[in-house]
């Protein structure tokens, strides 16, 4: 049995078991504080002579994290998706050091995708600690194994990716992208950067391309162009792009850029 098969089996087992904990991880996230209105109820008095103000369209209330975690079959589905992704990553990586962070990050990425899909939020409570832990692992492995080129590449891509998405978020004014996506770009850039700048660029590009597909498909099927403006969470697509970059990025980047 070669290294790729062993790594795939290891990825299947470790990531799959981690996937069973996805509901518990989601349920552990504290709910965000409710937004305060700009004026207290007793400060705004509507004149009887003035017509009532037209109510602005409000977003539906956010689904509670505990309700998302309690969805039937979430643990099994998360375990299955995590196991498949872990096996694919293991087969592509082999028995190499990056599995130390790729396999634990896989079920976390599934949990973040589930949360973002239902709430369009990427909780700082998960993203920040995971980012710090991943940085620590990458730095330790890079120094201990004398893979400083990979380490520098990972750190540089992380900084560049987060900076790019911060600028994008600032320019868009929050439209179509939340600050959680800016935070998520850091760990995604870190793990992609270890593989190389080419696969990293490809992974982010693929994520942005497939991000536009749901709205386009809805508009085509229902023949309604306005559906192209329907907001979708970006986090899951960034994660899918990262998976493609990690598994096939080196080969694809070699064909594209030579």
C-alpha cells in the first residue's frame, strides 16, 4: 500500500470523525449581539399631520446557531463531506506535513460553510482561533523541517490575500461581501500559499468564478435578471476554490503559466 492510499485512508478517518463534531461546534458559537436602532422608541415621535414613513425592506431574522446545529442529519452529512474531502486531500498530499493542518481544518471548513450558507455570517469565534492555530502549525513545521520557502510563501500569500479582500470589502462597502470573508481569506491564503503562489491564485480565482454561478443559473432558469443580484454567501465558494487549488492547483497552474 503506497503513501497516497495510506494518506487518503488517514484523511477519510480523521476528517470524517471531525465532521461528526460539526453540529457541536456550530452550537457552541454565541449569537451575535442584536443591532441597536439609531434612535430609542420614545425619541421618535411621528406627527399626526405627516404621512407614515414607508417601511424599509428588512432582512429576515438570522437563524440561530443552535437551530442550525439541531438540523436532522447534519452530523452525518458533515462527516460524509469531511471524509470525502479529507480522503481527496490525503491522496493529493501524501503522507506529508501539510496533513497536520489540512485534516483538522476540513471539518472546520464544513462548519463555516454551513453557518455562512444559512446566516451569511462567518463567526469570528471560529475563524480567528483557527487562523492563529494554523499559523502556529505552519511556522513550526516550516522551521523544524527546514522548508522555509514554503513557509515564506504561505505567510506572504496569507497577508496578500487578506489585504486584497479587505480592499475589495472596503470598495464594495459591504455589498456582496462581509468582513467575515476578509478574515476567512487569511487561513485560506495560508494553506494555499504553502503549496505555492500559482495554486493559491488559481484557488481564489476559481472561488470567485463559481461564486457568481448560483445567481446566473437562477436568472436563466426563471428568466429573471434581477435574480443575478440575489445575495449569496461567499465563504463556501472560497472554500471550494481552496480545495480545487490544493488538489489540482499545481498541475493546473503549470499548464496555464508553464
